[in-house]
C-alpha cells in the first residue's frame, strides 16, 4: 500500500467548498515563489505546481493526470536542479494557505542543516521541524518532506511514517531507481527535465569526459599527480576501504594532500578543509554520493558502477561555477555505464600513447563544416539547360502513343 493511502486527509480540505474555491482562484505559478530570494526556473515552477495539485487533489478536469488520491508525492530531479528550493516553496505555500505544520526529514544531519540554511537565506522562512530519520520520538506534523527519498523503503523510514502519521508526504530524490521499491511508497511520481536537458539549457555545467585504461588506486593517483592543475579539486570513488587507503598513500608519496571520508571520520572538518582548499582530494566509497555540495569541485573520478550509482557519483560535479566553464569526469574503459550514455560531453579524451587524445572533431573543422552545410541549404539549385530540356520532353512511349 502506498504511503498516504489510508491516511486520513484533512477534512476541511476535502469537504469545504471554500477551501477548494480558494485553491482554484490562486494563480499558483506566481504565488508559489512569491516574496522569496529565488528566481524559479521554468521546470521548477512546473514541478512545484504539479506537486501542489497532486497533494491537494483539486482538479477542474476529471481527466487531469493527477486525478485521484495523491496524499504522497515524489519529486524526481537531478542533483543540482534545486530540489531543496522546490521543496521549500511547496512547504511555504502549504503552510501559508492551510496552516500546516511541516517536518523536514533526512538521514544525515548535514542535509537538515543545509535545508534550514537555504530556508533562511532565501527568505522562505518556513517554520520547519528538523527530524532525523533515526529519531525515536519525532514531533507530530501535518506534512512530511523527505530529503534524499531513495532511502524511503528502509525500515527506519517506514517506522518514522507510522509514528508521525502525516496527512501529506513529499519526497525529494535524484536517483529513485537506486531502489525501485521507493516508487511503491508514493502515490505519484513527478519528473521533468533530465541531466542532459539541464546541461543543454545551461542549468547544469557542461563537462569533459576522460577515459583511462584501468581503474586502480595506483592508476588514479598517477593520473591525478601528472596534472594537478587540470584536475583541481577532486573526489575519488572506490569500492573498498583498502583501495581508498592505497590511493591516499600513493597520492601522499607524490606530495598531494588527500583524506578518506567514512561514516566514522570527522566529515564536517574534512569537508570544511576541502572547501577551503586545504585538501586537494577527497577519497571515499559511497559517503559522498549524496548531501554534499561543492560548486568549485572540478573533477570526479568515478569507479566502475551501475547506471544508478554512476549518476549519483557524477552528479556531484555538475553544479555550475563561474570560474569553471567545464567540469570533468574520469572513468575507465571497462565501466558498465559511461556517463556519456546519460549526458553528452562537450569534449571526450582517451589516454593512449602516453598522452590524452581527443575524440571530438576539431572545432575549426566543425565550424567550417557547419558553415558549408548552411550555405548548401540556402543555395538555389538550377538544372543545366540540357537536363531541364529533357525534363520538359515527353517520354518516348507517350510520343509514340500519340502518333496513332
């Protein structure tokens, strides 16, 4: 049974004509982001509007895609697309117009901190109850917003739902396919533009893709050490802790400062040092696949992984930065899912013959080719006189037929 199904919806929303009329009269696109320091992107307006419509279940058109019960809604949108802003806009609207108490829940404390900082900095000023997924006595709230909702299928999350029993649930996630069961926990899933489209539209950073022959701690360390200026601030992902340790040792031998981030390490200090430039490389297994924002991160070394994990790892680097026109992703030849399958790169490079070789067409040649195609397309073609005369001549069989 979907979460939200069986939950008692707010009677005054369902039964009071006045509340439905009030919702119908509101210009939702303008009202959602009104009075805040956040210029909504077109897709953010679309998603937030759809989410509120689905949650309130008010549809003038009976054939509307949101017709039916949708007490729980999942927003699926890529890393860097502004899910927190969308969640806060929806929370503010629901609190402003219906007086709902709002709870913001996440697995990690730093995600709760980031949400509250965004809430204050952008002027949403939503009265939020910050709830850890592991809280034994969470406060009762009318609406629960679940950050990084791919964990929603976990037993701890299910227990939290049963304890709080909110009237409405809004999930935010970049990678719900990491666990397909999460979709069963929500009545409705809303998705809009993907990573490729957001890059093309300029909301996420363009990137260059690099392919190395093998993905080992030594190969990664050597690749980074050969050109530290090219790679800049980097995150490295491995499958095992011993690989992380080996890579750190190899980097240290080359005079490069790095640290391993684990569940037990001092992450706040490590991330602060990384943001301040005291650490050049952060090495981890899985801990940095979510809840870590560093706009001036330049490179991700992505271990061989499935589509879901690859998108999560690479998603860390797609946030735009004014001083970094192109971000970078490094993968090996044997990776099951090159990120190129998800989003096209501006440039592609392969390490071969002791150097990086570009797989992209020379830009000058491409410009000449494009100009030539435009000229050909705009040229008026005139047939030679002989060919034109032949076109006007009747076929021989027709001439012979007319003789009889």
